[in-house]
């Protein structure tokens, strides 16, 4: 009997086209920061990938920061913003990925105030909840684009607009959304977006944090 794999929300197999693309660059091992031929060849491949990702997701190439995973991208977003600000209040939800929840716990230990919004019985969190939770010292709102357990899609564009109207940045963990539903950062309006290749037929061990120009 053939096995049937049904856990695509957890991870996906490597697409044959992706596998072939990886084979084509196996011999390109140089440090992309080196000025010699090997480094410059690696730089060309790296920047080409950055440009293609930027074009697909509606950002500038320099706004694509490669990471080792979506979890690393989440931690980098939350901790990066908070530590740059030094103090303040963060709004998120009770149903975020464990990477976000872990970063929130760390921020609380560091003295930051954190408000976690509770979903309704359908797993939904609403823009009105975000607005009610905002405070004068709110520095960041972080709400996932799609829930990794329920598949719930959240109205992040409206939430981003509310956060910006109150002077806060907006981050979304889009790991479960990118590659599954139409997603462009220039349409969503987020300042920071986390994603991971292995959720849409890419390799393990590669993610990205998209950081809007001007975000410190």
C-alpha cells in the first residue's frame, strides 16, 4: 500500500525543480563577501535569488534579509524592534507560532509590557481588538497571517493600518501564508514579514525576514 502524506502544514517535500536549481549551484562555495572570483560568483547567485524573491513579494531587494528559518526571522523581528526601542509595549495574540510566543516571554523578562489578544471560538482575532489593546507606548503589533494549527486567515492589512495610525510597527509571521494564498507585502502594508522556504516545496534551513526600508 502506498503511503499518503497529509502533513503539508508542517513541511513540504522538496520540489524537483528546486532540487535541480540547488544542484546547479553546488559547486559555488565562495564567501559572497569575498572580492575574488569564487566570492563574486556566489554573490551573483545570492543577489539573483534576493531579486527574484523581492519581485514576487512586492519589496525591494535590499529589504530581503536571509535567515536560517522562519523561527529565526520571528525572533529577529520582535527582539530587533524591541531592543532597538529600548522599552515599550508589544501587542500580539495567544495563538502565534511558538517562535513568537517564546520571543514575547523573553521580552517580558527584559521588562517590556506584552498584551496577548485572545481569539474567539473560531480562532479569529479582529482589528477592533488590536485597536483596543494599543497604548501610547506601543512599539510593535505582531499578528500571524495564517494560523499554523487552524489555517485561520487574519485581517492583517486592517491591523497594520491601525498599528501605523498609532505610531507602532507591524510584524506578521507569514510562514503559513506565503506560497499558499496570494501575498504581497506592498498590498498588506506590514513593516516586517517572516517566511520559510520549507512550507512551499523549498529546502529546510532557509527563511527570510522582509524589513521595510526605514525600519531600524
